[in-house]
C-alpha cells in the first residue's frame, strides 16, 4: 500500500494499525495471521492455520481462509499461485516483486523486479490492455533440493556390467 497525501502513515510492523488503516476490524485471528506471515512469507493456508491454532487455540480452517481472503482483498496480503503447488501468502504487497520457486519442494523466495518500475516487463502486444503489473515466476531447484539430488545414488542401470 503506497502512502499518498490522503492516507496516513501506518506502522508496517503493527498489524492492528494495518487492519484499521485498511478498514478491517481488528480481531485476534487477523492479528495472528498477519504476524505469522510477516515472519513466514510464502506460507500456505494450511501452514498459517496450524500456526494460528498453536497461538490462539481453537480457530477453524474456514476462519483462517476468511482472514486470508479479506486481507488479500484489501491489499494487506498478496496471494501467489505457483503452478502445481498450493497458493501461498505474503505481506510484501507494496511493490511488483517476483518469485523463485523450487520445482521439487515448492519453497518460494522473493526476487526484486527484474528491471525498472512496475510492471517490469513489457509484452510484445498489449491487445488493448492497460498493464499495471507483471507476475514472473522463476523455476528451478532450491539449494537444499540441489544438495539432496546430488547425494541420491544414481538410478541408472548400466548394461553389460555385473
């Protein structure tokens, strides 16, 4: 959320203030979700639900999904959906950054804009659209999975050897 002359400065670290500034009621589940995601970006809804339950006790999965949807709708959270992996949520919303995603474990990392200001990339044909954002996902293997693959024994059968 960019600050404009019409919007007051909001403490990015205080979930209560962020919720109020976005016009949402301040509730324990909303605070817990924003706090968890600020320290654990790219978490799935199930990961968030588990963490919120550990912190608050009985909170339904549906309640967590409702919080994630409400906060995403007002721009407090960003939802990313890497193909073949569950949706993930993060609190970094004020820029047009991109992601590195591991093909094997699904771990995601932020990558700053590949060049210049949003939308970072210019399509060859706009087809009449007014483009204001580009979503780029770089795919590969994270360092842990690369190390794990390197340690796995070869599964190739060598013919002619006993």
